[in-house]
């Protein structure tokens, strides 16, 4: 964000993502993203409404009022099931968004040694 502080009228469009509870810093009025559900211009991130899911979602107020507050169909279904059975506090299945995220390998692949030529 130091670049934006030094050059506030620069060529940067949209918001700057930050890794804390603010999610994004605004230095201009450009909206370069859209609601995940209806596609209207929207750039305010919120956490998925399903407990224990940490995915960020872009959902506009109109879609939020219709109940679209989860990151994917799996989480939306979890939310409905939790509403019907509040004693069940978690569901084990991984949501679609989390399943698609790139993973950091837990082990480096073994290097295969090539035979030495004479």
C-alpha cells in the first residue's frame, strides 16, 4: 500500500487486498469485481456465512437479502442443514471453493537420479 500512498492518482484501479479484517483498502472509486451470484459491480469482501469456512465471498446486498451468503453450493447447503438442526455444529465435507484452492505440497517429490553415462 506504500505505492498507493505515494502515488494516489496513479494507474491503480479497484481496491488493494490486505490480509487482515479490513480485506481491502480503497484508494479510488473504481469497482473492478462483481457479485459472485448476480454479476453486478461489487467489491466488498465478506467471510462465507457457514461456520468454520474461511473463504471470502463477493455478494451484493440484494443477494445477501435473498440468503446468498455462502461461498459455494456445498456451504449454502451446510447453512440450511445447520438452520434445521442447530445441535449439529459441523459437517465434515470440504466445500467446493476450498477443494479447488491450490495446495502447498506437504512433501517435496523425490528427485529421481538419472543413470550416469560412461
